[in-house]
C-alpha cells in the first residue's frame, strides 16, 4: 500500500498534538504538513511553547515548518482540529473546494446534512453521501466528513450489536449536567437528534434517522480521573445468554468487529478475537460492567478517561478506513 501524505490543521490544539504523537511511524499515513493560524505560521513546533501533552515532541516533526490555514499543502488528506470551533466550517470548505479530502473533529454547530458524522464500525454506509457532496458541491476529490462527540461515539459503538441482533428499542442515558454537556457539546434535543442520525440508515440520497427512543435520566459519575456512564438498553427481542462472557460473544459476532474491515493499524491494534479485548485495552474507553437485567434489558457501564485521546484515535481509524476503501 502506498503511503498517503497527511496534513494536520490546528496543531496548537491538544487533539492535533495527540494525532502528531499517534501517527509517528504509521505504516501508511505519512504526516508531512503542519498548519495553524498566522500566529504560528513560519515557526517550528520545537521553537514554540504550545506543546500541551505529556509525551515529547516526536523527532519526525521537529524540522517541519508550520504553515497557515491556506489550501496549498503538499498532501493527500487533511485532518482539521482547530482550537477555535468557529474556524472549522470555513477552513474545511475552503480545503474541500481545492480538492482535499477533509476529516474534521466534531463540530457542535454543524447543521449541514450533506456532511456525514462517521464511525466506520457503526455507519460506514453513510459515506455514500460523499458521491452527492462531490457532485453538488466540491471538485472531483474534495469532500468533508466529521467525527463524533465522545458520548455519541461510545453509545453508538456499544449499541450497534444490539441493533443488529435484538432490534434495540430504546437507550436510557444519564441526564444532562455540566460534565455530560461538556462531553456531548450540545443541548439535549440536538444530541438526541444527532445520535438517531448516526444510528440511522442511508436511503437513496439521504440518511434516515433511527426511530429509536433515547431517554436521559440519572447522572454520570466521576472517579479517579474517569467519567463513568451507565446506559440501559431496552430490546425488542429477548436475550437468551445469561453470563457476561456469553454476552460478549454477542458483541463479537456483530459487524462491529473491526477485523472485518481489515484495518491494519499499528496505532489502535485492532484485535481479531473480539470486542472485550478491543474495548478494555484503552483503545477507546473501558467497559466497566455489563449485566442482563431481564430478557429484554441490558445494563452497560463504560469509563471515559481522556476524551481528546479517544477523538484522536477515532480520527486515525476513520482515515485508515477511507484509505483502505479507496476514498482517498
């Protein structure tokens, strides 16, 4: 597989710097461009006091000169993660107009139905919107797709297998409080609508939102630097399995299994032996508890330690998926 050259827009952000760290020695993504606002343009990372993460600045980027946010970069793909959310829309559109594939971090103000919020393990069929994007809006290779907020991402990853096997009817989540709102980055109604859209189906030329009921009650807990969220899934079909290990087998048998996508990332290290290892080795989040309340109800607890790190890893998986499926 040929190396794909990538650029990161917004390297002064924590997510941007986590991406720099995670992409070191990637087998087929070569980070060749760093960009940010004019305040940092013309400088090198090693000469600026903007490094936010505990890991050292990787040697492979020390000689790269930071450019401004203009579409004249020598790369095949850009990942947009600006500090200022207001920069996302204009910068993303500008690069897509100039034939760049754009993957951007979640934008809480995004209302453009033509820009899909993609989680490859959950809703890769939504990428069919890119054909419409290219036809109606951008040039031949230019497009924009978005990542998800952390709660939508985690809930979708857990819910997908139960949608496939048991016709998931409703999801009960913690009610909004300042910590929850900070993670979903939007009001309750917008969050509910977005989650239904992420879990929806692509039909003809649009995404049809899921009609699943989404309720919010209770509060997320916070302990030892980890946000713990418990969700209850109400199912239309009964679950015969009783013990947690048997329930894990349900998860492993679904299309959620990343091995089915043949993503050979050495960053995420997707396992071939199932979701339990996949979720519990700090790849995305910790699976703290899973129990059967009754034949049609499951209670699942997850732990979120570093939302920015989850976002960065998810963006890399999304980039890998696009490359392997030849969207880039």
